[in-house]
C-alpha cells in the first residue's frame, strides 16, 4: 500500500487554500520524505504540470482516437514528449518485474494482431501476469466495480475498477476468477493487493478511463521512456506500502485540526486539515479532513455573508465593524473572502460607494507605503486603481491626480 501523489497531483484549489490561510509548502516535511523514499526522477514544477495537464487534457478529452498526445504510429516509441503528471504506480507489488505484452497503439505489434488500436484502449497496456501473481492498486481510490465470478473460458470478462480523486478510473481486466480481494465500495491504497492474474489470458490489461474515454498514464516508479513502458520491456514496480511516518503525520495533523475545531478556532483548524490532506493517502483521517475543510469554509463564509447582510439592511457602521472583525479573525483568507464579497456589492448601485470605500482603505495604505519607499511603479498602480473609485470634483480625486503627477516626475528624475 503506497501513497500515490507527486507534486503535480496536488490540486491547484488546495494550493490556493494553503496560501490563503498562511500554510506554506515548506510546512510539510513529508514532501521531501516522499521524494526521497520513492527516488523519482526530477519533476516539472507544479505550475508547469498543471498548465501542461490543462492543455493536454483538451486534446485527450475530445474522444478515443489515435491522434491524441503521446500516441505515435504503432512501429514507433509511444509517449515521447507527453506532458502529463505521473500519478500512478505500476499495478503490481514492489520488487517484481513483468513483461509488457502490448503497449499503446499496438506498439511494435501492429495490425492485425494488436488490440490496442481501437477506442478506449489506445493508451492501454498488457502486462504478463498469471494466476498466483498479485495485481495491486496503482493509486489510492475507491472500488466501483468488481466482476470476479467468470469461470475459466471467460476469465477475460473479470474486471476491477478503482475511481480516483480527480475522476479518473483505473481499469484492471482479464483477472483470475474468484481471486478478488476487494469489493465495491472499498477504499484502497496504492500497492494494496486487489486480485491475481489469469492463466487463461496470461496478462493484466491495464488502462485509465475518464468519462469512458481512455486517458494517458505515466508511471511514477518507471523512469525510462517518459514513464511509458514499451512493448517487450520488463518494468520493475516500486509500488510499496505506505510510509508509516506519513500516516502518523496525517493522523496527528487531523487530531490537531479537531482540537482547534472543537474550540471554534476555525482558521487554525483549517491549517491543520489542509496539512493532513497535502498528500493524497485516502485513509480515514484524510477523508475526514477533506470533509472538515468544507465545514470550515462554510462557517467562515457564513460570517462574511452575515456582515454583507448587515450592509444590505442599511446598517453600514455595523457591517464595516463585522467585516473588519472577520479579516482580523481569519487573516489572509478572511481578507480574500471579504474582498470577494465587496466585489459582489459593487455590482449593486445602492452599495457601490460603500463597497468602494472599504476597498479603498487597503489601496490607500498600499499606495502610501509604496510612495514612502519610492517604489514608484507600485504606487502609480495603486493610485490609478483608487482613481477609478472617485468622481471628478471629489477632493480624493484631486489628491490622487496630484499624487500621480508627482510620481511621474519622480520616475523621470530617476531615469
């Protein structure tokens, strides 16, 4: 049972949460341990992976066709140049090697014998695994389909599906009858044994689906060929059991989150729950932390909306006090939520002036601070934003115009 997360797999939304509540990536000593244990090759930055993922997925998601990223003519090497995060381990226990009977697009086999030159299988593999040899979950997830009762003569129909956090489904097909070790609804960790191979098919058919379209897969524990095993190869799995230290850290962070949640310290609770879910290991404390994160978000947002309601009800002074309390209580995340609420209020003509006033306070501070330290570009940008909030003839508008003139002169003198 191994934890199956790489830097690129960490969802951008959760990264934003971490930044908002003041939890940096450096908080998690588990990330260096993760890389040290798995000894993976250097990976692109998360931003690069996510950008590549978004662009590649557009082409992949169009449908199961042979002209998508990473696919090449059957006689050529597959996966060359594919920009895609490695999220899966080889689907059998660590230390063993299994021959690749068939790779993507019928690699090196070709028509008429190749069976991976058709819809839903262009990105599939056949690995030589027989009865008595175990098949393991390639990534943490939840079992959604098990067919285990097809007897010899029809064992190719035996399958197991595991659904993952991002909606992808790993497919394990042609398994030995009556060898399944999991049932529908079970939560499994990467590396966990799920069934055995078949002496009839003599191979495991493995692929990734999303919305019934086959998706590419790069293996975390296979460094060669861009993480895409080729026909005839004998890749050795690194799909080990989960690190005990990581599991203990997830449990500890969850308990700290619970302690903070109990005393209604939601900001610190949020930090600890986010720490507990920084790496996808779908054990119970991880799952519970995900649920608590949503609870914290709802609670904080309810306080913001209560203050907004006070403004809509006409009690501007009370609303202003409430919003300042939220910002002080919830730090950067509270500020972000208040700013988002102010943007909504600006759309209503009745509250535009008041909402602008709340936003302007922060901009005035930024502009004056930049001006004090002679950071002219920052000061100019802040004052230009402020100018949009006032009308000609208002004293603030005139003050801003004068400030912009002085900054323009200062910039010229610097040059």
